């Protein structure tokens, strides 16, 4: 499993001449790192003098960040596996008409799954971004730079995951699916591009 590798091993996997793991797995890792930073900011606020009024909220932020972190770590492998499934489908036999139909169906199903996984990563990263913003606004002021990095990492993860979803749409033949995902992509892009600036407005260093 990719998630079980050391940092150096993971980097070597990414740098290899294999197309997977690729951008989707990196997006999931980036979002998981953002969640970890958010969790850290919250934990360094809990129990600290002067932050009693926000302690319950920071506990909730920490809990939500942990859940998202675990989910995103799992997505590192899910994204890579989905791409490998598409490659496997492409290599299916296609000599007869029945084999061609079976192969095409497998490819289309694989492409849809390889689109839905980065979409889920983007949505979870957007949740992390909001949590990081709350941590910046109400958390321990000494950890503001860490929270800011969390916001920026989450934003990058969102856009990165969306790029990985977009590239599959040109090969998918289900127009209803394409239209639905395209709307979701446009909505997330519009939200995240301005939201980063808003969330970082509390950073005064």
C-alpha cells in the first residue's frame, strides 16, 4: 500500500516511469497534510490560557480533521488503484464483438470510477480548507503560519484533484455523467479560488 511507504519511498514511486501513482494520489496526500496541520493548530489551542472560549470548537475541529485525514490517506491508494483498473480494462481482449463490448464497458466504468475518486478528494479537501480557516481565525496565534499552510495545501489539493477528474471526461461517453461532474467541478473551482484569500485575511504577520 502506498500509504504505508516511507516518505522517501513514496517520492520514488511518484518519480518513477509508471503513470500511477500520480497527481490524484499526490492531491490526496496534500489534503491529508493540510488536515494534519489543522489538527495540530487545534490541539495547540486546546487547554491554553486565553483560549478557553473556543476550546470546545477547537476540539470539534480536531475531531473533524482526524476523520478527514484518515479518509484522505485511504484515497492515496484508491486513486492509484482506479487508474490501474482503467489500464487493465484497456488491455482486455477485443477480437470479437462481444469482447469489444465487454472491454468498452469495463473501460467506461473504470473511467467513471477514476473520475469520482478525485472528485471526492476535492470535496474532502474543501472541508479541510474550511477547518483550517476556522483554526486560523480562532486558534492559537502562534500557530497561524501552520494553519495558513493548511489552507494553501488544501486549496492546491482541490484544484489538483479537479484536474485529474477533468482529464477523464473527454474519454467518457455518458453525457449525463459528464454534465453532472462538469457542474460540480465548476462549482468547486469558483468557490476555492476566492475562498483562500478570505480565509487567509486573518493572517497578520
